[in-house]
C-alpha cells in the first residue's frame, strides 16, 4: 500500500529534529524509547534548547505541544520511500515513481529529479555489489517527516519529527486528515496555527504475513490530537456547523491492518543539517547540551568557506552528470556534503582534486547556510 505525498516548500529554518529512538550505535539503530521522544537541536540554537528544557524538563518529553506551520497539510506532512547506505541516500520515490536512484557502488545517478521515468513498486530494494564483491540489498522504506512549530520556543523556526514506521505514517495520515477537516471548516481552510499535541501510545497492529497468517502486535505509535485549549475556542463554531450539517469529518479506523512487518523500521536515516555543516552520520555524537546559563542565544556559526551565494548557486556537481547545486534539494545536498568530506579523507588525492572538492564543499555550505537562515 503506497503512501504518496506532493513536494513541499519549507520557508522557515529547521533548527532541530524529534526522533523516536535512542542514539544509534555503529551496528544498529537506537532502541525504541516507547512513550518518549528524543529532541535534538542543531548547534547554534542553545537558547532554544534551554527554552525547551525549561518548558519540558528534559530533551525526552512524552508529549509535545506544537502547531502546524503552513496553511496546506501537504506542506506540513511529507512521506517518501527511501533507502540509505552509510548515511548516503540511494533511492527516493513517491507512490508512483523514483525521484532519485543511485548506483550503490559508484554513486552514479540512475534517476535524478525524476528523470528518466522509472516506476516504483512497494517492496522494491536497491541491490548492488560492493567493493569487496559482496551483494548488498537495501530495503526501501517509508520515511515520514512532520514539520512542527513549537510555540514555547518563541521563534519562527521549525523542528522535524521523523519516523520510518509504515504504521506511524498510516496513523498520522488519518489523524491529520481530521485536523485538516477542522481547518477547512473552522480555520478559514488552513491548518496553520491549529494547536496540536503529539504523543505516543501502544496500539494493536494486525500484520497479515505471507502465507495467510495474521499476527497481532502492540507498538508505540505516534498520535496527534487537537490541543484542548484550541478545541475549547472552536467548540461553539463546531456545534453550529454540526447543527447545520456543514462539517464533514472523516471516519477513522479503530485499528490498523497491513502487510508490512511492524518491526521493520529503524532510526537509520541521517539527522540532517545544522547551519551549513553536516554530521558524520557514521559516528555522529549527540549535540552538546546548552550551557546552564545564557540569557540570549549565540549567533549560529557560519558555513565554512567564504564563497558568495551567487557563485555557489552556479557550481555544478560534475561534468558527466552536471547539475547546479542550487537546484538540488536540501536533504540530498547534506548527503553530498558528507560524501565529499569522506572522499577528501582518503589517501592518494592530488592537490588539484582536493581543491576541486573544497570548492564543492564551500558551495554546498553556502547554499545550506542561506536556506537555514544564516
């Protein structure tokens, strides 16, 4: 059952992420935190991190107060089907076609920006032979990203809640559908500014296995409900609409049924960008906690390199498959930055090649810094 989304456009800087699992080890994703979330802030946002911990008591809350930042639900909640290897994106597809597809060994783009057309089928894997002659098969999994505005931070920024659970995606789709219906009738057709609460609770999943067997499993899934304070102010209008038959709320299922293994998820997608710099996704430490006492946040660090943005936008990826870095999506740029950094660390590079890599890194850093509001 494919889950499809349209391409979104994000206007505010992303300053952190919300995850369901603990910190990953070298060999395995972090363990599921059950009822808790793990919140991490990118460097340069120590003031916001302190406000968050002042409000919630820690970076591991059980419930998060938020608002949807954009008018359209399609801009707030995005789902793609993706595959990664060592922090590098190998594939991204919507419910119909591949948007990005790369050769796992050479890194060559087989599909870029949806061209040439290649159909995506749920259950696809990315297969390739690595440098040691070993066959690798990487599953393509749904990756959901929910962009959230946190009023407690008092900044026009957003955090991204990430999940790789197929059943989380179903749950969020259903519940955001109800929020969107309320926005249509009670918020001038917009979901922006609707207060919501995000939490996790155990829910039963019926997993239809191959061969006809059905297994019931309890998993801690993400849940979203309208904030009671916002709801109280809307009850009078909601009642008026209900009396006149003007409100049509979607019917939500009482349980979740699917043919995807509920345990087939992992907190293995890279954490993303921070002020023009990217983590080494293989051995990434957690961001340092905010200092205990700071009255105002320090300015975010600037991207390495002093390349002007106008020049950076014109730098191309390569002569073989030329694309301007300025035309590439933020997340893909993050993987390119990591990849170039890794290549520069390998021995045997000529000074000319290292200079070429540095130009590309400076261009990517400048573009990411501009997108992140620096």
